[in-house]
């Protein structure tokens, strides 16, 4: 008795058209790559900082002018963002200002700068609009510190 022909990756020994290349038997390029987004670059966003001595409930960022704007890397935590912004806007760190972040039209208190950056801080509420990311931060200060904090050309009249 003759032994049957080898199946060669198909259920039939002759006339098979797939030759072992059925769906799932071979790896695609997407299967070969690691999915940790190695090829993607950093994403950058704009941070608008408002300085006020008023009650945060009275500060409307849509009608007010920001005192300072910075470009920083978009990260999920507020701590690294504040540390990066404090490099160029030193009163934030030097005066240990109280920090609020805007989330769905409400100011969320983050605490004073030193406590807001500990442990990475709370979640940063980035908003994507106009083809870029935006983060809105409010800092409270004493009226006597306003000239020290605000740039001279931005002092309220």
C-alpha cells in the first residue's frame, strides 16, 4: 500500500490554490512591529497662563487676555507642564503661586506650585482645537505682586 501524499498546507494534496497562505498563517508587517509608538515624535501644545487677584469664579478666559503663553510637550500630568513653564515664567515657581487649571469651563484648584508639581500633579486637561493642543492655567497672586509677576507691557490699565 502506498502512503498518501503530503498535504502541503492544504486539505487536499492536489489542486490547492492557497498553499498554506490562508488568513492568519503568515505574519503581516503590522504583526512584526512593536506597538509602542516608537516612530512618533513629541506632541507640542500651547499653555496660556492667566494671572489674577480676583476670585477664580470671576475669571473668564474667553474674554480675558492671558499674561503669558508657552509651548511645551503634551503630557498627561500637570506637574511636568508646570515645571517646564516655570523655566520661562519664573514667578510661578519663585512666588509659589496658587495654580488652577481649566476643565469644562470650571477652574480646578491644583494647590500652590510646590504642591501641584509633587507626584506629577493631577491630570492635565488638554483641549484639542484649531489643529493644536491648548491648556489653560490660572495663577492667583496678591495685588502687591502684580507688577512683579506681569510683564510691564501687560499691566492692566
